[in-house]
């Protein structure tokens, strides 16, 4: 089915009211995205913060007069601006996302959507479809971790993926040769996605998914955490305790400017390499004394 799509920018404070009005005017769906360059980093489970300037996109049946709807909204909310009216052609919507999610390559590791395989028969293939949990490999913070895992000596090692999201890092580690992994996250949706993805990749028998508060404090050879600088600093005592002596710690989710503060929080127990940086994000790798 084709759609009429209307989009515009609005101040955050009007989002609920305008969304209700769009529903009343016949919108079949309303979505919000960033209206300018402001970044929102990782809301807690249940939180849905919006941008100061938010872009609203509403879908209507194909014969809807979106210009008349825009006139009514503009009269009621003069702050709305940057109007765009489009007709979206019919297409197989359930497959459309595949155009934006192609196989990704990290050394010998490939991350592929269901039904696709890498051309190299010796490649290690992780099957993953975008879902509600963070972690498809497209974000630089995840990519930095996958690049590290693809090069790491994983055979026979135990791994903790702290803040697992989709489970992509733990599953990659297992497919690349790690013996066992524990994946934890404060978001129940992430744990359920991780379990599903582990089953899909046939590593569920070697992966334990759990809430961080219910995690057995058994130290691992490799601890990998792609969270954010603030939580990584707070978690320093815990992640340090979870890394075996002589083990490796990989931290990502850190803006380049925040690397010194995160390194400082761990420096007493780890000898760090020079950080790797990708698109303004940094990755730390340290060996525990
Ligand atoms: C940026 S995502 C990373 C997901 C995945 N590991 C990846 O690399 O793509 C961070 C994840 O950490 C989780 N998280 C945030 N704070 C946490 C905490 N204090 N303990 C455990 N998980 C946390 C979030 O719910 C989110 O799923």
C-alpha cells in the first residue's frame, strides 16, 4: 500500500499534544527523530527522551490531503516548521529494511541479516536482524569491539559481555572460538533479544544471559563492555573484579574526549594500549596486572 507522509519540526514540549492531534486527524503512525544535530545517548529502560528540536513524521492513507492537515496544525501550533509532503510508493515493506542492512565485515567475521551469507566460505558468519535492542554492528562503538574480537586470541577463553544489547559481542566471541560467555544487561528486552539471537546462531548452549545483579561473580578471561563513559567509570570496581589476572578488558561507547577519564578509573589494575578511534568514538584495551 502507498502512503502520504507529512513531516515537520517541532519543539520537544509540544510532542505529546501534536501527536494526539495527528491521531485525531487520521495519522496511521507517528514517529519522532532528531530535528538537529543533538545526540541522545542511551536512555534507561522505559525512558523515551526527545530532542529539543524534534522531527515528527506522520503516515496517512494515500488519498489524504496533507496540505489541509498542515494548515490546521499550523494554525493551532505556529511553532511547527519545515513542512515536507511526500507520497511513498508501494513496496514490500517487510523486506524494505534489508536495503539499509547489508552484510558487514570485520576481518574474518561477517554480520549478515537472515538469509544472507558471506561470499567467502571460510568466513565466520553471525546472523542478526535489527530489533529493539542496540547492536547490529553499524554503530562505530560496536564496530570497534567486533574489530577487536575478530583479531583476538579467543580459543578456549571465557568472555563477559557487560551491557549486551542484542548480544552481538558475546555471540561473535563464541562463533570466533571462545568457550563460554555470559551476557548481561539492565534492559530485559536486551536479554530476550540476546537469547533469541544466540539460538539463531546456535551458541545458546554456551551462553548464559542474566541481569547484572544476578550475575555470579566468576571472573572471565575477557570482559567487553560497550556502554557509555559515565557508567563505565562507575562500574570500574565491578568490571575490574570480573576480569581475571592476566585477562583482557575492552571498553567502548566512549567519546574520544572522554578516553582519559575512563582510562584513569581503571589504570591501577590495567596496562592499556593506545586507544583505537572510529568516527569520534574510542575503544580501550587493557591487560590486567
Ligand atoms: C551501546 S549498547 C551496546 C550493545 C552491544 N553490546 C553492542 O556493542 O552493540 C549498551 C547496552 O548497555 C546496557 N546498559 C546500560 N547501562 C548498563 C549497566 N549499568 N549495566 C548493564 N548494562 C547496561 C544498555 O541497556 C544497552 O543495551
